[in-house]
């Protein structure tokens, strides 16, 4: 029988030599047991050796050979159990006794499994008598490598054993008994567990290396194609890594800062100082027409800052686009203000008389500004009348009508009277269909009618040439 070789290469030389020596010793003992089994099974006389040749008769006697055979069996690392023709254990060597305990002639054959704690691999169900390796061998089966679980008082934790059994026949071929060889699988299981552990560790190491390689490829791709700079400093503010295409935008070559102190390059930079103190940072800076966005992340080890990892992104184009957009928005806002002022001018057409021509759609935002401007003018000029002219309004919905009524109500609270003029026929129909109540609001056909009413309603001031001109009929020019 050849000694088994280890399925995986051990990591340490001494451990490898120890395992090989153990395997070789077991192989020699197994070969010896196989030889003894063959001799017992064939009924070969004790005066012959393994190859059938007779030894010198003067070298030994039957008693000495029996003692030698017993001593050899006792010294085997594997357990050897010899049973009679009924399967009752008659002899156990030392290794078998450590596994099964001492045999007892008082135990019935049916109770052998219970007496010696022989279970299936589940460790719960006892192996029945007919399934024991010895009894199977007695029936003529060749039993090899049957795994069982043994748990007894001498072995409370239990162990897994591998059993092989052969029938023993006398010189006439009659069944004489059976021999069972049991091997403790604990060492094998420990070896297999260690092998699995090392295999998993190696797989994890390879997976980690592959992951590091993948991350390195990703980082290199980003550094080569994006306008960024990735850098690293140790706790002494010395750059240990500096790479990225963005370095060229700063007038530096890639890796130019490696080995330099941050103070040598940037002076007493507060951003880097805070990062070295353990405070993550994010800021923007512009210099010589180039704008950068910086991130700095402290790296800690055992609660202490061991370095800083950072990235700088060239945002010049985005910054310029932002400035241009802000400038355009400012122009648009100024234009909107001019348009709004042109859309809703508050005009003082007479002493204490204001007019507000409305054009287009009146939304809530526009109504709020109109109300503010109109009320401010009413208060400033002490106006008695505010004329809201709707000649330029083509469509009125519920929201627009509500805004106009709110404007009139606000004017009335300041002591002035609000007048609505220039309502178009379609607008009038819409107001009626919407159920708007204009009974408390004075409405006139045209802006001229509204001005005439307001001027006539003012207190009489005979010395006012403006009033006289307004009240006099227009002259006809020929």
C-alpha cells in the first residue's frame, strides 16, 4: 500500500515533514494489519512470512509468534476488534479500547451498539446489529470505509471513525469470526479542516488581490481621462502620492509633489492644516484664471490621524458657465422689472386722482406688485380716486377678477374710492357667469368717463385752472 500524499502544499516545512512522517507510519501499520488479516483469512501457518516462504524454525516458536503478533496489534495506531462468529467482541487492542471501551462478555449481542455507543453519522440513531461492520463481514460482505460516530462514557464528546471488516475463516474455510479495523477520523478531519481553512484563506487572498487590481485599473482610468488630481499626505504633511491629468492644468507634472512638504508648496494652508487635524474639508479656489474644487479626507489609525487623502477637480469651465448664467439671469430680471413697470404704470392724471391701466394677464405675483405700487402712490399723493382701467384686458377668469376686487378693497381701506373702467362686453359676460358681485364697486364705460366723474367729485376749487379746463367743453378748431 502506497503512503498517501498531501492534497495541498503546506505553508511551513516542518509541518510538512511531520505530516509526511505520520502518513508513512500509518501506511506501514496498515500494511502490517493487511498482512495479518490476509494470514488469518487464508489460515497460513505462522511459520511462513508474507510471501509464503518459510522462515528458519530456530528463529521463533508458535508462542513467540503469537506474542509478537499480539504486541504488533496492540501497538497499532488504528483500532483492531476481533469478534467471534456471532459478532461478539473478543479482543480489542489499545486503540480500539480508547474508542469503544472495554469489552464485556455479559453484554448481549443485540446490545453491542448501545453498550459501546455506536451511532450513525447523525449521532442520534444507534446502528442495528445487522448493520455493524463485523456482522456484515460475517455475512460475506467486503466492508470498506464505513463511517460511524462513537460516543460513550469514556468518550463523551464522541468521534468519527472509519471501519473496514473482513471475515476470518479457519483452515477448512469455516467462518471463525471477523476482524474490524477502525481508524480515528479526528486527525483526518482536523487535517481536512486545516486544508479547507488554508484553501479559503488562499481564495480570499486571491480575491483581494483581484479586487485591488480592479480598483487600481479603475483609478488609473479616472486619473488618465478626467481633469482631476488625487493626492495623499502622511501625518508629517509629506506628499506620498500625486497623480492625475489635472496636474497639467496647474502647470505641474504628474507626481511632481511626491516627497515634498505641503508647506513648501502651499505655505500655511488652513484647508490642509484642518485635514491633518482630523477635520474633513471641501472648498473652492481660483487662481490665475483656473478654478479648483478640493476635497480632503483624514485617514485615522488607532484613533490617530495617519494621513490625508484628497482630490482636486478642475471646475474652471463650470465656474465660467455659472458666471455667465448668473449674468444672463440678472439681465433677464432687470428686463422683467422694466417690462412690469411699463405694463402697470401708476399715473397721476389730476390732483388726488390716479389711474392704473391694466394690460394682459393678471396673475397673483403681478397683482401683488400692482397692489403694493398703487397703495404706495395713494398714500403718497393723498389720492381720493384710483381708476383701474381694464381696456387692455381681453380675458378674465376667477383668479384675475379676485385680484382686481382685492385691489379695489385695499384702496378703499386707505380712504380712496376705486373705480373700474373699460370693461369689454366679453369680459362683462364672463364676470356675470362667474357670479362676481360688483355692486359695491363703481364701474364706468371708459377711462374718460372715469376721469370726468373723479374730477367732478373733487371738492370745488374755483381758482384751479386745471379744474376749469377740465370742466369746460372742448373747443372746436376751424
